[in-house]
């Protein structure tokens, strides 16, 4: 290895040691609960993944404390003096805070089955006191003087060892900022939430951030579908990278593209939007490939064409059913849906259908 390379490696190593300033502490469960209650710890910074733990897993954590079983440490980032965000351990702190606040009843305990069905206030007083002060959680804090980007790097690396981050969860960390926030806000559109069966924060599509990914999927393809080549996932990353420094006005313009498209789609297909016709009935499940075709097909229409189609929803739905009788269209919306040729096929077919009906 060349001397120059060794010096550069040593320089980067020394820099990394200076960039990350840590403090290690031990907190009682009561202490952590109080910090959450008093909003000293922010459990929901924008880069965090959405809620995932069910009551059984929360109960298992509480039983671990009763058994004096070691629990992995919590990682916090100091945002301001005395104010912290959670980097890793959100589910653990949430479970502790919720249980001590009587938010759920224990369920599925194996070593203490007698406690199943009990909330914190219903435990024996001795156990209540013991849980408040005896178990300690190790908390590792990235202090304020650490390099700002490091908390996101730590978040990604720590989470690789647990439930694997999906692509959208990684984007939520890597491309945090105003555009990312706007995409998540746009994802609240009722038609999209209904299509993805998002009824609340426990819904699978919500927890996996599919709603935001659908918004980004449209924004990525809207201006590039005709010349698209390569990986859609990488293209979505590239879109976020290209626009992450956009002004507020530019971001408003970008989000308006999505809002306009989904409003048009709702006019044309109503509650059948994004659904597959199986030859007998509409399947109550959103197809990403059909979503692309309908959203972009609707966007391509002129205002005059849209106006002509506004009262023809029944005809549009019938024509869409017939599209599914075409094997090439069926394949384009269901199989290998991210390949360039199939993206173009499905958008062309839907747009052509709409123009013929206009």
C-alpha cells in the first residue's frame, strides 16, 4: 500500500474519532418514561421507521425485565442541550413508556403467565416498584458536538442488524429534508390510503412506508417513463438526490404533479383505481404497475379530454376490464413490472384507451 494511501486512511480514521462524541449512562425504566412524558425524548424523528411492535413483543420485553435478562442498549442523539431524538431502540422505549402508563395489558408471557391480562396498575405493588427502579437500560448518547450526519449513519448501521430496512425506509433516512416531508404529507391522500388498505398506523403498508414509495414512484416515472431504462429503485434514489436541495416553491410544484394526477385518476376510475380485474371481479388489492399506468395516463390527458371523460366512469371501468383480457397488458401490470418495456407498454395501453373514449 502506498505511503500516501496510508496517510489518507490514518487521517480519515482520526477524523472519525473526533466526529463522534459519545456519552454512556444507565437509566431506570421510570426515568425513561418520565423523559418521554416530558417530551425530553422525541420518539418520532422523521428519519425513524414507522411503528412495528405488537403487544406480544412489547410484553416479551417487560417479561425480560422481570427475569433480569439483559436488553440491548438504547441510542439517542442530543439535538439541543437536554433534548434528544431516538436513533435505535424506539420500540423498546415505546413499550416501556406505554406499559408504565397503563397503555396495554401483558399478553403471551411464558415465565409469568399469571400476569397475562394485567396492566401496570394491576400488578402487585412490589412488582410495580421493582419495575420502576430496578431494571436499568444502558443509553448511549451521541452528543450535540458530534458531526450532524453521523446519527443517520448510526441509525442505518444499527438497523441492519435487526428488522432489515426496506428501500423506502433507507430513503427516509438518506434523503431527509423538505422534499421527503412533502412526499409523506402527499401520501395521506384518501384514495391512495384506501387502495393500500391503510386504516391506521398498524396497517402493513403504512409501517413499510409503501404509501410514500407510491408517491415517489409516480414522481420518478412521470417525466421519465418514455426513456426509462435500468432499475426503478435506483431511479427513485436518483430522483430524491437530484431534488433534495430544491426550493420550497419547486417542491410545491413537484408535489402538485402528484396531487393533480391522483385527483384525475379518482375522477376516471373512482374506487376501482389501481385494482386488477380477474375476469369475474375486481381484486381489492393495489397493483403498482396499474397505478403507474393510470396515474401517468391520466396526467397525459389534455384538460379538454379529461372534461369529456368526467361523466364516463362506467365506460372507462368497462374498458379497463377489457384491457385485462389482453395477455401483454396483463403481464405488463403483474410480471416484471419494473422493466422498461413493460412500464411503457402499460402506460401506452391505458392512455390509448382513455383517448379513444374521450
